[in-house]
């Protein structure tokens, strides 16, 4: 009898997802393990973990790649997702000292939901794709790059315009006053899904970019910065700023750096220059790279991405928000193409430079709004900001943040801050109200069920869970 080749169904799930909390992250071996939310299990050796499960761990990036992570293909470091394990705990209402026998369970459920939602988008872009072929990079952002359109990168002399800290910043340290002694650090953020949708519906530059002399191109105008900002074409400009409004400049933090090498900021993309014009009286423009035209970024993205972001079933889902953030940050990836030795490499693309610039301006505006309310903002980064506040003022910070469209982690919301039937002022996108309400009123079970609905495929199980949610709301038990 002639044997036949085995038939593989490409939509058949071939991987599971789990989490492990190692006792010693410097020398990982023993710890607590959970797979897909199952009861936690104690392991005494790394080889007691099944090989067909991708495990998210509590090992930091550095120790991971100098130890077990270097050789174990099914382990992922703590920074594999855009949110770390401790952040997931806090955002679901659990403190950092949550028992080790529970933390891996929560980690494994959330990791599975996020991974499966992400792969769902990828498989719609490429129906032949298998999980084992998709989850192969050091971060989920790297995995997501497989279904994003190819980015355009600067070359040669233009590379420095897209170099970290010289041409763009991921993090901003403000020059504001220090917070109260002994105050709590609270991370506020716009809801991830609506924030990603806003960024990905913005404009993106199209090249090629050409070097121009701004004096000649402007016809000798004195205010080159204002002239540039009136142009319909995308640009990055080499600038120097002076004589800024103290309050605004302290929040914008232009030239501030978290880099020990003290690399000086010299280049800005168009969205940042427009913001700087409202802060500084003097902006000198030294040189400019100008692109061909703008396009709407969403028009360049695959349909499955935008359908995912715009689906109403995504709006109340925490996991969908993490996937959405992963997508926009993946669109900012650096140049990984093969280069000649010594050849400069851009840390982001032209597309990424605009996304970083938009995120920087959004962060500044949120920080300035909270500053005007009298709060201390110490730092902001990709879709978040940190505020230091005295314990007696936490509720004021949260309520003021809400008017700015910002939400805290559930764990930082004081118990009984709001009743279930209490209304609040929300300055963000209305699509996020379900999730915001769950966070403020600590409706953990409602948030959990709403998140699970997004992950379940259409069918009886999803419909039954929807009905369970409605029954719980009607009875006042959720």
C-alpha cells in the first residue's frame, strides 16, 4: 500500500501559551508554571516544561539572553509584550506582592489572549501561516512586523534624522518640580485601543526625501519654522530652540535625554515642530529633508488590522488594546536590513518618525493639562505618563486625568472611589467607556468577561457569555 503524506490544516492551532514565574531570574530552573490559565504547577527544573508551549517569563531582557533564553526556543522574556508582568497585575487590580501561586495563572491567560488575537490578524493577512512560523522574534512587536507593509528608511546622510535621541525620543523626562516626598507613582494612559486607532488613522510621509536649503526654498523668509509648517509636504528639520515659555517648555522637555551618552537632540519631524512653535519664541532652522507627499496611514495597512481596530467587539477588551499598541509600536521598528560594516543604521523609519512625533506631542499635551491642574508629571513615553502624587490627592489626580482622557491601573484606584451607578466626566473617546467604567469601579469580573468575549470565535460559546454578561448587569452582580 502506498503511503500518503499527512495533511496539515493551516488554521489548526499548533501551539499553546503559558507563563512561568522563576524563583531566580539570574539562574532560572525552579518556579511556578501555568498553561492557558490552568491551575498553577510547581516545577523544579526547566526541562519539566512542555516543548509545545510558548512560555512568557519574569526574566528581564539582559539576563534572558545571557542565560536560558539564549538556548530555549519556547521561552520569552518579560519585555516580550508591550506590558510587563507587573503591569498586567496592576492593570487587572492586583498588587505586585500577589502570591506566586496566582500570578502565572493571570499571566498565562492574558498572554494566550493577546497572542491568539495577534495571530488571528496575521492569519487573515496570510491564511497559510502557522503559529510556529509566526512567533519567532524576540518581541511580539517583531512578530507583528510580518503583516505590516514594508517601511521606507532614510539612507546615508539622512539616517541621523531617524536616530534615537538625535532625531526622535521614546521617553521624555520633564523639568517639572519633584513630587511630594513619599508620594505614589501612578502611570496614566489613554485607553490603548482608541489611542492606537488615533495614531494609525493619522498621516504618514511618503518619500523619496530630498535635502533642501530652507533659506533658498522659502525665498529668504525670516521665520523659516512657520514657513515649513505651512508646507503641504512632509519634512524633518534640523533646529535649535530658544526663549521658551517656562511652564510649557518644562513639560515638553526638548533636549532632555534618558541616554547616558548625552546625545543632543537636533532633528524634529513636522508634528513636533508645529508643537514647538507654540512653546518657543525663537526657532532656528538649519537644514531640512523634505518628502514627496502625505498619505493616510490606515490606507496603507492591511484590511484585517483596521477591521480589528474598528470592530465594536474590541472596544471593551483590554487584550485588544494591548494588541493595538503592539501594532503601532511595531510600525516604528528600526532598520534591520543587512548593512556594510560601519554603515549607519536608522533606529526607525520615516513612518516611525511620524508616529514617534505624534506620540511625543500627545504625551506633552496630556502632561501639560495635568500640570495645569496642579499635578506633578515626571516622565512620559509611548502612550503613557507618570505622575507623583500624595496619597490624599490620588482621587483628584484620577478625576483630573479622566477629563484629559487618561485612565490609571485598576490597582491604583482607591476602593469605593465610585459607586456602580455613579457618573463621571470622561474626556476621551466614548468607545472606551465600558473599559474605563470597569477600571474606575473595579468591576473586575465584568472586565474579564468582556475581554474573553473578544477572544472567543463567533458561535454559541460567545453568545452564551454575552448573555451571561447582560444577565449579570441586569441583576447588579457585575
